[in-house]
C-alpha cells in the first residue's frame, strides 16, 4: 500500500521567503509527526498531531514555524521568513495508534535549501 | 533534554563481516528503536525493544535492550552490500510520543 508521501521533495528558497511543506500520511493513521534533520545528524522532533489536534509543538524552533492538520489527514508545515539555518530535511511520520507500542512510518522528506 | 550517544560514528567493513554498534543514554528509556536510513529516504524501523534485557532478531539483525535501560546495541551478521546506510537508535521521550534519535552510525560495506 501507499506509504507517507511528502511534497515537494526539494525546495530552494531565498532568505526571507515563506515556504509550505506538505505531508500525506498513510490512510487512516491517527497520529502525524514532523521532524527536522540537519546534515549529518539524526532527526529532531518538531511537533505532532493526533487527528486534527496539535498536542505537542515543543520542538518548533521559533514562531516562524507553524504546522496545521485541519481535517485530521494532510498536514502542512509552514516556515515564514526563512533563514539559512532552516536548511535541513523535513521528515513527516505517521502512526496508526494514539500512543503505546506505535510504529512511526516516515516519508522520504523534503530537502529545503535556503540561500 | 534526553540525548542518545551512538558509536562508532562510521564503520568500513568487508562484505561478509559481522558489525556491532551501540547507543547509550544518561537517562532511562523504556523503549529502544533501531532505524536505518538510505540516502534520499526517511528512516525505516528495523527492530523495536520494549523490555530491559530483551534480545530480538530480525533476519541477520539482532538488537538488545540493556539491563540498566540506558543502552542498546545492534548487531548485523554476514554483512551484504545493501546493508550500507545510516543506522539510528531512537527512543520515545518527553511526551512519550516524540522520538529522540542518536546521531547515527554510517555503515559502508566494501566488496
């Protein structure tokens, strides 16, 4: 079956531009997570949703980062006024469960380069 | 916050050799996860460990959850070229939903 998909796969932005990254989770998955992966590092948690509710946004690095999942399915991560330090791979993951022994299934990521 | 320290950072091995990598933490984890990430892809779960002392295998991969709950190791036996990639340990922290990842072990398998 279809896995987690993300678009665009690559994004080049000029410093100061706004970007929007999309995540399509596996159909029926309740939970959706966003992670940021800097070059040569492991993914770092940004935020997660259970259905349409954003239950934890403690990992968002600044108020320029905003995520939404209005209908409990597709999610968008928006970065306003991008800075060079925002350059990273943004990974989305989804899971069927709402906790417990869940497995988070990751998408291929969006590679963002801010010039 | 919680941090996971992985070692080694990178490994170069001959095809057919066995590999061992580990992960340590200064704080207790109740679940240990091992992921593999191929270039241009997201991490894929290899093995999940839920109980201290647990030893779990998945094909040529074996992982153990340390008794102290502060460490875990992953072994790969008889390595093959497709084992190349970055291996991450991870565990739930904070709200117990977010995953904390180590910095990864880059594995290269030489023919």
